[in-house]
């Protein structure tokens, strides 16, 4: 027998809002994305590769959270004039605002990793094959590949 499931207001409001930056570059006719290798001792998704960014605090806009998180994680002050808002996603447990930054060759040499172990470039096809990249991130990467 089918039971109708009740969704309470607090269940809907409990989605975590996240601002994400995806540095990307073209190598030939291929798009590459720069992902963060998460530390093995973090509570959420240890040893995974994922996007740069983090949670939006109460009074922040998605852009303000992005600037704060990227300063903390990569040691750079982003200029919002150089950033493109790519898309807005609503997943089961999160709401993600995705921003992209087209970068020059060797851009990664200018950053200082403040969270995670390191950053690594992946082609979109490589990223899609990795088991240590979550499904939600693969959805975004797939959309990026289709867009470009």
C-alpha cells in the first residue's frame, strides 16, 4: 500500500546553501576543471575531490560567501568582475550557486591552499570517471561540458 509522505516545513528549509567556484581552462578543445583534494580527516567527504567554496552564512549573499570562502581556501581576493555565474542547483540536501573563473596557464601557481590537501586539474571526462567525486558534482561538471 502506498503511503503519502508528509514533508514538514523544517525539512525543506534545512537545505544547506553553498557557493562554489570552479576554476577552468581550455587545453586544446578540452575543458579542464580545478578541484580540491579534501583532507582525510574532514568530517564530510574525506579523501574526495570537490569544488572550492562553502556554506553561505545567515546574512550573506552567494557572492559574499564565495569571496570569503575562496580567500580562506585559496588565499586569493576574487574580483567579481572576472567571475561568471554559471548556474543554480537545488539538490536533495543542498542549494548550490556555481560560479566559474576562466584562468590563465599556471594560474594555480599563484594560489595558497588553505583548506584541503591540494588542487588538481581534471578533464571533464576524467572527473566523470572518478569514484571520489560525488554525483552532485558530476551533474555540474556534465552541464559545464555540455555548455562549452
